[in-house]
C-alpha cells in the first residue's frame, strides 16, 4: 500500500501515473479515501474504469454496481443459495404396463429411503422419480454460473441389478410437469422443457451437475418470474426384462431427517 501524507492544513494536488493506486490522504484530521488525481493506467476489462479505481478490474462493469456496499463489484462476487426439495411434491411414478410409456401409479407419501425410485419392477414396468424445487430468494437478475443436485440413499436403496439399465438422466420442467404442482400419473410421460440436462452419479450421496443448457433455461425462467423447477429422473433403458425388481431408491423431501432431503445448489452473480 502507498500512503501519501501531508501536514495538517497543507493541501496539495499531484498527478500520479501508475496502473493501480489508492490515495489515502489526511487533511486537518480527516481521512479521504478516494481516487483523487489519478490519470492514465490500465483498464484490463475495457469498461472505461481504470483498474486501480475499478471494483472488479477483470470483468467489465461500467456501472460499478455493488449491492452490499462492500467494495467488490456484483460481477466479481459469487453468491450461492442451497434449496431443499418440496417434499409434498416429490415422489416416484410407475409405468402402467411394460412398454406403455404412460404412468399408471404414483407414490408421493413415502418417507423412507426408497421414496424416489429409478429403475423397473417385477413385471418390467419402469420407475421414474420427480423432485420439486422452489427458490423465491434467487434474485430476478441473477446470472447463474452452476447448478448442482444432491440426493441421499440408504445402504438398502440398491435393489436388484441395475447395471443393464444405463445411466440416470435428468429431465427439466420449468414450473410443473402436467401443469400441476402435485405429483400426477401423467407426470410419467408429460413433456419436459428439456429432456436431458445432466446425469446422476449414484452413491450414498448421489450428485449431478446441471449442464449449460439446463442452467440457461433455469436462469431465463427465473428472470421471467418462474422460480420453480421440477426434475424427472430415469434410466436410459426402461427395463431389463428379467421380471424382477431392479431399482435405486433415494430419500425424498419427506424424509424425517432433513439431512437426507434432496438439495439443489445454485451459484450465481448479480448483474452490474
């Protein structure tokens, strides 16, 4: 840090030609902390603000917006919210019959480690899971950088053999499947805003990163006032034709222990 001091009552004006400098002067007992007498210098982000005076010198922010007034520009200060799923809207769906590709049964009341099922049953009907998230606290002008999903399963959540069913893909619906927040049989086949936004990687803590297209859709919907998303999970192969239960079960938002609830983490920046 460079400090420039002068005797009390002595006021001087100088021109300093450096890339970055903050002039802190004490005049008559008062500290002045400002960019006074600064000329020239680099402007790395070409936003018209010299680096030394810029509250975010590596990202263009000509408005110098600083929502929390901490001296760091909005576009240089990452924010994060973590949202638990809406248990009353979570659940699993079962196909009406093998290869019908329509829902015939729903379960939205279970609280155990198999409340969200992905796989097939003993007569080769497919299981899909639906998870709901609400995030009214996400600002309208949020610039989302990443979204991650986390699910929990118990050691008893692995049933049969799912190895032949492929990967667990994630579909996204801005708002609600079937235009109804409550789980519906028709949510099994209801149209999605995007039919692939990520892959769930299994584990006692299962995780998925929402891809760039999914992030863009959630950001656009949020900025339009739709602060709700539903995710539908299913294996890429509907069933393995072995006439036995083969599925992975996870906890829903109805689990008694909130530590097991599905979690959506949203990383974002505020606009300049």
